[in-house]
C-alpha cells in the first residue's frame, strides 16, 4: 500500500505533483491518470481534494501569476529611475521563473483553450502592459533605446527570459543566479543606448 | 459536397492545414478530426494521403528543420568574421521563423513524446551546437562578450527569437523585417563588448 506509507497529500502538495506532470507532458497531453501515477495514489483520492484537472491547472497558474504580480509591488519596482526599476523587474522575473519552474513553465505554454487559461492569459497581458509602460518611461528618461516599440521590447525580453523553462536543468552547468545575470546582461544590455 | 468544390488536396497542402491546426491547438490537443474539419474533407480522405497525425507532424517538422539547416549553408553564414556570420544566422533564423510560422511554432513546442519528436529535437540540438560554436569563435575574435557561456548565449538568443511565434500576428503593428531588426538589435546588441 504505497500511498498509505507516505505523508498524506493535501491540496498544495497535490498541486505540486500536478504542475510537475503538466510541465513535463504538456497540460493537454497529461491525464489525471498521469497525475495519480506521479502522486502514487488513486484517481479517486485526488478527486477527494479537487474537482478535476482544470482546477489543478488553475491552482498552478494562480501561483505563477501571484508571484509575478508580487514583483510589481516590491520597492525596487517602484522607486528610482525607470531604467533601474526595469532592471529590477527583469531580474526578479528571471529569479521567480527558476523558483517556480513548473508553474511558470505551464503558464508560458497555455493558449486559452478553457476559461481558466483565458483568465490567466488576461492576467499575464496586464503584467506585460505594466512592464511595457516601464520600458516607455525608461525610453523617455533616455536610459533605454527608443528605436524599438515598448511592447515589442517587453515581449523580446520575456521571450528570452521565459525560454529558460524549456532548457534550464537544476543540475546543469549554470546556476539560476548566473542565468538571471546573463539574461539581464543580454536583454537589458541590448536595450541600452 | 464542400470538399469536391475545392481544389483537391495533395500531401503538401494537407501538411499546410495540419501544421496550422497543430500550431493553434498544440499538437497533443489537436485531433485528426480537427485537421479534417479545417481542411473541409473527411478523415478517410486524409488517410488516403498520409498514415496519421504523427506523419503529418513529421512532415511539418521536416520543413522547419530543412529551412534552419539551409541557413547554415548560406554564404553569409560561412564567409567573413565570426561576429558577422553570427549576425547573419540570427537574422535569417528570425526571417525563416516568420516565413514558416506554423512549422517553427510546432517545432519550438515539441517535447520528445514520440520517435518523430525525438529525432527533430536531436536535429535542433545539432543546429544549436553549430551556432554555439559560432558564438565561441566570435568571443575568441573579440566581437562578442566572453562572460557568458556560448551555449547559454545561444539559447538566450533563440529564446528571444523563437518566442515571436507565440505573439507575432501578420496583421500586427510590426512587420517581420522590423521584428527581425529588433531581435538583432537586442540579442546581438546585448552580446557586444
């Protein structure tokens, strides 16, 4: 009785397992059987905690979006020149991406196939718009090149940063801190005047 | 008889439809029913041309990988200083991405869930290794900063470039040429010494 030998699951630890499975197999490619197998419990036990796969997705996406939103509340995102605030946000997004790798990995791949996904995409667009407005302010103060549309610059920065979920391995040669540095150097270095 | 009113499909035009469906819904989320519906023909008619969904995926991935490989054969990728060759490759990858948007979009999202996907990932890794070696040469000749691992720099450049498949819209504000310029400015500008 493998399941009984373990610490019993609660909704948070089940969400941990589910987002890892979704990140590995893709949300559409993953079934509740896959989640149950990874958790080492029966599907029925999972339905004791949660209504289904989309609810688990919703919980994982919520973690990712809450962590991104929290960055915008940090002092470094709100004090000082726009160029420095932008650098703070970009570095913290990279750090949060490594901290919540499966959650962010799932967030970056959703396409709006359900109400849960559509709501998360809307939330993420609001985040991107806030950062784009920061890029525009940094352009206006002269710390970022002005020959690139702020929305395009934002998407390119996060395109680079978000791509790390596809290839970062915790046992690889580069640490999260080194990669966050590299992202800031390349993405923000390229935007400097 | 909607299907008969159209130009009959051949394997190439069916592949066009299939990669668009895979790009929109995700390969795992797309069914042969979706492909048949998008093509306006019956599933049986599709199986007249191709053995199944994985074969259509294989044909789409082959187009993407052939286009990437062809870039490495171009004179601009083989003549002159490494820094200039790197810039040529990065610009051409961005251009090819916009030319073959659904094919590249599908390629960038596969995870190795089948032999077809694994083979394509191996091909793509060889491409990335060639570019990483170009980054290393550009570092050695002093045209690219040396404080970032060449493999990491390659992944960050393509992370930025590849992300465009997620948000580029042909009717959007930026043209493919403008976006390719922006990618070169940011990704390569950030690598400059």
